[in-house]
C-alpha cells in the first residue's frame, strides 16, 4: 500500500514539525522499514533545535549510546542561543507576564508601542527579540510557549509580513498541541488574510492557499465539524482552482469527506465532475470508486475499488485515525466510509433495476448473504425506501412508485413538449401589446 502513500507529496507543503506526526503514523503502520523512518526523522531534526530528540533517535537507529560530536556541539550552541534570546526578550516578557500591566494595552498598536517605549524603555529591538525567542522555542519543540509568545507578538507587531509569519507559526503550534478549536480559529484568520491581501502576487496567493489546505487536513479530520469545513473550503472556486493547478492529490480528502457526510450529498455531482477532469493527473481507489459507480456504472469495478479503499484509509495518516474502545481498536472514518459507499452502490443499483437479487447485491457490497439481507432490511425500514424484501426468493423488489433510470428518461421526455409549450406561451403573454400586435 506504500504506492498510495501521499506523504512525499504532502510533506513539501508542511512545516517540518508537522511532518513528524505523519512519520509516526507510517512507523506504526510499518509501511516502510523502521530504519528508513528513523533516518527520515533525523534528516528532519537536523534543521530544528530538537537536538535531544535527534540524539535519542540516533541511539535507537544505530543501537549505541554514543552520539556524533557534531550533535553534542550543536546542543551546546542551541542552549547558548536560547539563553541569549531569553535575555534579549526578558524586559518585554516580564511586562507581558504582569496582568495589571497587560490591562493597560489598547487595540491601538501605535499607542501601545509609544507607552512601552516611554514607560518601560521597550522598543522595536525587544519586540523583535520576542519574535526570535518565540520562533526559537518552536524549533526546540516547546509549542505551548511558542504559541503564547507569537500571540503576544502579533498584538504588538506593525509589520504585516512578519505578523503573517507569526500567524503561520501560531497555527502550526496549535495543530501540534492538538488544540483543534483554537487551530480552526487561526486557520480562518489566516484564510481571511490570504484572500484579502492585495499586495500578494497571484503566484504567492496560490502557494499560500495550497499550504493552507494541506495544514487544514490536521484540523478537519480531527475537529467535530471538520467534514463540513473541508467541503466548504476546498469547493470554493479559488481553492478548487489551486487543487487543480498544483495539488491534485487533495482530491482524496475532499472525496472522502463528501462520501462520509450524508448532509452534503449535493456536492457529489460537482466532485465527480472535478474527478473526471483530473483523472489523468491524479487517481486513487477512492476517486476511482466514485468514477466506476457514477460515470461508468461499473458495479464490479466499484466493488473491487471499495476493497482497496479500505486499505487506503487504514494507511493514510489523516483518514486512518484509530480510537481505543476498551479492548478494541476501531477506525471510525473507515466504518463510516464503507457504510456510505455501500449505500451509494445500493441506491445506484436500485435506480437501474426493478428486482434485485440479494446474493448478487451482497457480492457487490463485499458482504455475506445474511449480512447483506439484514443491512437491506434495516435500510428499507430506516430510510422509508419504497421496496420490500422477499426472503423466499432472495430478492428486493422496488415499489410501484419507484422509477428506474430508463423510466425517468421516458417520463422526462414526455414532459418536455408540454414544458416547451408553456414556456412559449408565457413568453408571448408577457410581451408588450405593441409587440404582440406587430406579430
């Protein structure tokens, strides 16, 4: 299943710290050799200040208690730099840790800067030091401290580019701490800035939107309303254009969100249109399942792809989240996906056939005969479907009010001439008297 792993496509659009959760998942699923994952982690850590973590991984990879001298030297350098930055930012940090003094700050940034300079001798250098200190804390893996300092820095910063950079850092920190509610707020704040920033070039806006969508995957597949959120964001014209330009692989996630979200079935038609347009740029079992079912009406192909979809979900870091339930481990999204995908197959099959053999349907749903019969009975009962199950003959018979796809075409064709006549009549009646007289 490594062939369907999107980590190498997704990682270039993430902060390197956000790649660690993906590698942890891949290591747990054993999609790659353990040594490969550990080497990838060391490579990522080499550009951060998480030296102790890098040392631990080196020991685990090479089965030794010794570490290279350059790691030891790097640790000394990081500790010294951290101390220096802490001293430079100390006056401002001391002020921000005093609640009574913080209350004197106002929404007017210029007033705050003037007050800090006049009363506390805190100027641009100390504010810049706070940013550098927050960034250094983030690189050290202290995401909580970094998030607090970046928030406080943005309240004082007057440089829009630097403030935007701090917001990206704050978003990454909240994601890594799994504060999904706050992370969603920061995501929306960042989206507003990206979409409204007139000074950005179109290319820069495109890149920022692609980054934002990749970062949003962490939030949308963990937040309780995330499945609506990803559909709302990814189907906006500018973001959909970004996907079709340089992030085709994100179709996997928006397709999954549409399939598992019963309330957003209205987006299915638009989704399939995009999947067809991009089929030569990107495809995987999830997009191919929809194509087999709704474009080719290939039920055997859909059945085969559904089996592959389960493996794709289980081995995807965003879709395959496991939940411990007592002594059992479940993958909720996998279960919802299979349930809804089977419903899609059943509904589409019913649109074409009047009498359906349960055994054949069980095969197409990847279920046993008994499981399929129980599933259909519950579906008919709960969905108030106009159908009945004949257990003796082993069939599902659609009700007399049910029109299959062929009958729908005939019925719509019959209505076409009447609708055309009524349309022409309305046009004539609504025309001015002078126009009718001329005719």
